[in-house]
C-alpha cells in the first residue's frame, strides 16, 4: 500500500501513467479515487499522483485544527517524500483551495495550476451551505449518507437527475464503495473549508493557472471568477455549460478535453 510520512501524518496515494508528474488533490470528504474519470485520460500523457488528504480516505485523521494552509503543507511534504520535485497541480473545490496555497508558498514545486470549482474566500452563502452539511453529517451519523443526500444536489443539475437517474445512483454506489471519513474527521476537514481565505496569497502564484466553473454551480459560482482571475496573473477562465459543482462527472468528456489542452500547453 503506497503510504509516505508527510508533515507528521500517513499520506496514502496512488500512481498511474507516464509523463510529467500531475498531482490531483481531492475535494471535501473524498478519497483519491474521486478522479477516476480523469485519470483514465490524464494517465496517457502524465504520471498521475492521486492523494488522500488529511482527514479522508486512507490518510491520517489526527485531531486538531485543519486549514487549507495545513493541507497545502501536507501536499508539499508528500511531494518531497514521494520524490516529486515539480508537478502540475490540479484540484476541485477543497482541492483547489489547497492547490492555491501550495502554489503561492512553494512556486518552484508547481509547473501549472488548475483550480476547478474554486473560491478565494468563504462567503456567507458558502458558509451556510457547508454548515448544513455538517449538521446533516452529525444528525445522520454518516458522512456517506450525508454526501449522497446533502452534497449531491449541489454537485449536479436538476436536468441530470431527471435524465440519468441511473447515473446518479451509480455515483452514489461509488461513494458507498469508498473509505469515507468518520463524522469527527469530516467536521475537522470541513472546518478548513469554512476558514479558507487565500486573498492575501493569490498574487504570489506564479504558475500558469486555469480557473474553471460549472455554469449552474451555486456553491462556488462564477461570483468567484473575477476575484480569482484578477488576482492571479495571466489566469485563464473556462465555464462549463450544463454543469454544476462537479463538471468532472457531469460533462466529463469536455472537462477532460479542455483541461488536457491546458496541461499540454504548459508541459515540456
């Protein structure tokens, strides 16, 4: 089982593919397999390092305060332990929040930065949404059940639910099959979302950066586009039509195509 000691915790990861290193950082509560639909394409051209964040998957879940800065330190330490000097870095939602701190503090480690469904600072609306997930997880006593009942409706459009109910159910089955965190670990990890504020460091990001959103995302809507693209020099913006918070599942083909185009342009 590929595990390294990084920043004082066990970090689980998997490696697939050949080419320049690409580190994929998961979203809230998810383990590294959340990028299965991307790695299938990415690994044809890149060496994909998929990582379990602190508090999720098979990585350590210590007590204490979690923040996006701490999670970024974990990824930096993981890369050093795994022998990855420099990599393309990609993350969705919480993974994007972690990626921006990593790129800002360790510019020499980041060849390119892909920020999907990202935000610069947690605003009152996003805070309210995440607080409801925390209440549901505690009330249900299950992060798995909370994700399917509470987070899924924010990730997918009503049209997807209506047109492809069997696909939604297959994604739910996928969540049920994964090593989901206990409630206490989820509360610590989600506290990192609530406390996220990268406004002071975005201007330090030097890597070529792609910023993407789903057209119908309410959690991290395009209200965050200008704060990110204005602060990060040269940042590119893509909005995926017909998608909500999880374009990686809702418009997988287009998502993979557009993100690979960006990665190719900044390789070599």
